[in-house]
């Protein structure tokens, strides 16, 4: 009997065509063998926009299968995740998420900069920092200083109209149903992260404080800066506090400052990520919404193989 070594999850957004036979041809062309296939259920609220399917395979070289699947994902607009069976069937306990451009469809500091009249200047710096081209701490200080004098009410106004990513509520509902702890680890600002925590039920928030005096943003940094190293350390600290191993942690992000926490977690997911982050992460969700994280969580009994 051929033993199963990996699972492949196919996540098709609305409008994309899911050709399972084509995926099977690519898998077998890379020297692997498809053992079983099954449909994966999706939330009722997304049923008209999502088709998800799983393949159980046997392969001796995961990288040989992963590379052509990534190419196929880009060609078809379908998310394709290759996972080891142990990785897929792990009982995950904690999921931590970047906020800007991950949970919400904007960069908060860029939105505040637009309100302050310095939008283009700040957004250029943000884009470079998220690609890993600039030192995060220095870029954060520079951008924050440009917000000096902005009315603090602009933060509340933004919180009231946050553009959340598709699938956020479905994802949180699923993770909570599994008994998982959820957290926001953001290089953005605490007032926005705390609003998401209140609206969606995240258990923990780690984010930058925003210094305000006389109703105005001062532009001064309040240490510590939540940077790449801080996020990874926060993940280790939270796992220790929950008395769980990093293997049962999930970390989801899109920028260079998320890479260390993603690498530390048992499952790191690049979500709508920058090219360098996609290249560094074996698992990515690029075409679907945050509900894509849910389809990466399996169990030993999900396939019946003769």
C-alpha cells in the first residue's frame, strides 16, 4: 500500500476555474502520485465565491512538486497549498495575524498620512519598508514624525470605516470553534488593532502606542517599536504563556517585518504578500480571502483511503 505523505489544498475564488485533472497531471508529472480526492466544505456565506478541494498524494520530493504547483497557481488564479500530512493534521492552538494589508485592506499609517496631507510621501516609505528595502524602525520614525499635528479624531474616523479583508469573520468564527487563541501582532497602531479586537473577538493585541497631546498626534515614537524581531519574540512569549509549543502556532502576514514570526510558527502563511515574502514562505494565500487559512487546517480522518 502506498503511504500518503502530503496534502494539496486547492482554493478557487469566484470566477476562477478549478481543473482538478490539470492539477493531478502536474502532480504526477513531478513524480508524485494522487491517492485520493475530496471536496472541502466552505462557509455558507462564501459558497457563491469559493470552491475548495483537497488531494491526498504520495511523493518523495516535496520541493519537486511545490515549484510547478506555484507556477500553476499564478497561471490559474487559484491558491494551491502543499502541506505535509503532519503539518496539515496538527492540532493548532494559536493563530497570530499582522494587521495592515492582512486583516484590513489598507496601511493605517498611509491613511492617516493622507488625512494629514502627506499621503504620497509616507506611502512610498511604507511600500519600501514592507518590501524589506528599508530599516523598519527608522522608516517608522520618519513616517510617524510626518503625522505631527494631525487631529487624533482622524484615528477614530478611520476605525469607523476600516476596509476588512474578505473572509475575516468566517475565519475568526472557524478558529474560535476549534478552540484556538487568536492575536493581532501589528507594526501599526493600537487604537485600530483594539477596534478590530472589539469587533471580531481577537484575544490578544500587540501594536504600537500612538502618542497624543491636546487632541493632536505628536509624531513621537512610544517605545518599543513593534518590528520584525518584536513580533517573533511576542509569538514566543505568548506561546510560552499559553504553555504550547511553536509547532501548534500559525502566523499570517504580508510584509518583510512578518517573516521572522512566520518562520518561527509551525505554520507560516504569506497572505496577499509582497514578492519577497511569497518567495520565502512555502504556504501562501494570494487569490482567496482570509477564509483560506481555515482550509489549511485538516484532520487525520478527512480522507478515506483503501
